[in-house]
């Protein structure tokens, strides 16, 4: 019997900070807002839905946290149609963490699936790049805000 592969976005990055600090950067919106979304209704907690906002685009999304294993895994569900986003953390040394973000459960097919995978791969890569700059060098690169500036695109604004 042929095994069907589940379409999965996977992005990864080495962050030169302890795993507890990198993990907390995704749990605590006071940190996350420095490299990803601009506003959140609260910290990630299992069974709780929080609202993330990207104020520059007028976009928000509800995020359900399905599982948390401290310093190892955060599993969330979000989007319409909903997909799963897992954040995996591996301590390589006391001061380095390997982060892998996996996004799967896509309902789209054909060209729509290709577009969703392309958009999510680019988006999560941008998040990890911003995380690295912020945690390692305390620099806010504004990558998410600058990805689709109003002067050149209406992407994400009501569509």
C-alpha cells in the first residue's frame, strides 16, 4: 500500500540562546511582539484561545494552544481552514537552541495548496529570522511589517 505524505511546511533556525529563553519567546507575547505579531490577548496556555494581531495589516487570528511541553514543544491550531503549527525546541548546548516550526493539516489542493505552502514557508522563515536577530542581538528588524509595505502591496489587508 502506498503511503501518502502529508504536505508539511518546515522551517528551522539555530538560535544562540538557552532553550528556556527561546521557548519563552513564543509563550510570552511581551517578547513575541518584538519579532512577529504586534498584539496578543495573552500568553499561550493549553486549551486557551488567544487572539494575535498584526495591526499594520488590520489582520487578526485566533490561536488555540493544544499542547505545551516546557522547553520542547508548543502545538497550536489556527487559520481558516485551521492547520496545526508545532514549534519544536532542541537544546544543542547550554547556550544554543535549534527551533523547528512545522505547519500541516492543509485542506487546500492543487494550486491553492502550493500557494498556502509557499506563503507559510516564507512567513515562518521570516519569524525565525526576526527571532534570531532579536534574541541574539536585541535588534528589531521589523521583518513582518516590512514584508508587505502599504506603498507596494495590499497583501493581508482585508483579503
